[in-house]
C-alpha cells in the first residue's frame, strides 16, 4: 500500500505525531511519539502507526494496523475509514469500510469518493451509477457542511492542509459526473442538483475542470 504524498516539511523544533507525512525521515522523527500515543489509545497516533505498518507490507503488521484503525474509527476518527477500506483485499469489505465514513475529515471525504468510484467503475462490485451517486452525494454534502462550519480552519499545518486538499479535490473533481454543484446565498453555501454526466471519463472531467478554473473555453 502506498502512502499518498504532498510536498511539505516537518519542524525539527516542534515534533508531534502526524498521520500524514512525505518522507521516511519525518516518520523516524515522530515514531516514538506516535507509538506512545497509540499505546495510550490516541486516535490520530493509532492511525499514524497503522499507516506505517501497512507500508511495511507483511501480514502481522497488517493485522495490528487493522486493530489500531478499528479502534480509532470507534472513537469517531473519520479518516481511519479510508485506510481501513484501502487495506482490504475483498472489494465488498473495502467498500463497506469506505461507506462508514461521514466526511468530517479530509481522508473521510476521500473514503466516500473512493466508494462512489468503486460502484461507478465496477471495481470488484457490479457497476451501479445510482449507488455511486448516492454515496457521492454524502461526500459533497459533507464538504459543503464542513465549509459552512469553517472546517478546515485556515491556515492549519501543512500536513493537515494536505489531507484536506486531497479529500476536497477528490470531491470537486468528479462533481460534474454525479450532477452536484454549490450555490452561495447570504454567505451560506448549499448543494444544488444539476444534470449528471456519467459518460465523462476521469480524463475528460479533469480537462473540463481545468478549463473552468483557468477561464478557458
């Protein structure tokens, strides 16, 4: 399993456990703190240690990682569901974990979008656009609800920003496929249904989104 990465740097002056990092050196710096936190049942630390164990790729470590992730998820740490789903060999089990997320975390959003994508493309499960759209709507509504409540709070740390960027980008990038958009009225954003376009490929969606963002036609 490969850890998603984004450019960033850890601060040597203030080391704390993070469940998102981009170099082995950063893990080594914080590993003792993360392990201690995991032993004390701290959800973020449990997820951090679980990610490290999954990256090592052996069955014993995977079993411990799943135990840690289930513990973190039971405490309400939404991001844990992304990693729980991602480490399953069975598509149905994976999708069940992805769909347990509520989108209150960046990787929780990613879990819901991954579940929608799995239904849409038939990745180990029957293709079902309507199921995909129902799950995706949860992700889109969660993203909008987070924004209305000021989540994530800026500016945030680079590692937290990285998780939110990945989750929100995953939601926005396929909004046109599933037929959802945002509308702002009096400072509050709401969800609007528009015509879905399931015929668009991932590449076409990315190109159309880039054209809109860059002002091109």
